[in-house]
């Protein structure tokens, strides 16, 4: 997998969107673009809930999309204090919710890209187009591709200088695109490809936290 952008620090990513409002992470106290942070609100039942799409009404509190920040905020009771109530969630509960939300969001966005005609799919089709010099914004390849094919796809992505994420199953990618199975999905350049890459970079963080 190409990891060219995965090391970029969050504070560097907001450069192309200078107008986004700034919010403070209650874990590390850094001020960042609101878009880069996770929002939490108090539900009507008095629970601290993740407001991933930042659409729920009421007072919001923010953390980085980072386990350490969430853990630090939870440990110091910052979420409940800033929200003025609520049961104290555990950091791992919140982290699991975030994992699910990031997955759903990535899948939604791939579905939207398909509807917008921003997708080329199928291992052979994508490899052929890459060989012909076609440029893509992003490749998503199924995590359960056979190692030989996976290597071929990764090499082709590398040669074409396009980021390639191994994620989801062939079946899941296929079902998003109305096919039985799809090994590779290529996204054309554009804002959807950027948004999908952001979610997949978020998803990459989970492997490190629980297995590493
Ligand atoms: Zn933070």
C-alpha cells in the first residue's frame, strides 16, 4: 500500500479550506478546523453521543480523530463537563462508534461517487486504464484480493503514483456498485475522491490502535 499521505499531520490538512471554523480538541487542547475534528453532543436521553456528520442540535464538544485525545478527554471527564451532563462513556466505546461511522461514511461516499459517474471498477478494467496512462484520484482495493492480484494492483498504483487503500471485501465493494464482486474501485479526481481518502485514512488508524 502506498502511504504517501498517511503521515501528514491533521493540522496540515486544513490548508485548502481556510474558512472552516476552528474548534478546540478537549483532549489535546489544540485548535483545528472543525472539519478535522469529531463532534459530540448530549442525546435527549442524556448520553454522550458521537455526532459524526456534525448535524445534531445542541451544545457540541470536539476531539481530534485520535484515540489518545479521546482517552485523555474521557479520563479527565472533559466530555461530560463541557456538555454539562451525561454518563461517562469509555474511550473504547467511542472509538468503536467512530470506527463504524467512518466505515459507513466511506461506503456512502463510494456509493455517491458511483451515482455521480466518478467510479471505474473491476480489477482488469482499472489495471488496463492505469496501463494506458489514465490518472485517478484514488484506488480502493478489496482487502480479500488474492495476494498475487493484490500485489499487481499495488504495483500498478505505485507506478501511477496513486494512493491505494486495501479495505472492505470484494463482496461489499461489489454490492455498493450493483455487481456481485469487485476487487478494485478507482475514483476519478475530485472532491469525492478526496473525501473518501480522508475517511479511509481515518479507518487506517484503527488497525494501529487495537492490533499494534
Ligand atoms: Zn486532540
